[in-house]
């Protein structure tokens, strides 16, 4: 059993800050940073991501760090 079990919100989803990764669309909505700026930050190494097939997933702690929160 994991040390930390995420608590789910009213909608059954894991709260954003507790997620390990998120989609580009979720990162855009949560941060207010444009999709093109997110891709630029990934390209320049300031925003961590992982690729699964053709999909990119933003590492949430990296996004929060980039935003200074």
C-alpha cells in the first residue's frame, strides 16, 4: 500500500496539486499559460514532461515550480 493515498474531490478526481502528471490542456487551464508557451517551456527544459506514445504529460510539480507556487 502506498504511503500517501490522494484524497479525491467532490467530482471524484485527484486535486490538481496532488497529481503526478496532467495533460497539456489541463496544464493550460490550471496555469493560464498558453499551449504554445507550455510547449516552448518544455522545449527549453524549464518544464518537465514525459511522453507516452504520441502523448505528452506535464509533470505537475515542475509546472507548479515554473509558476512559483
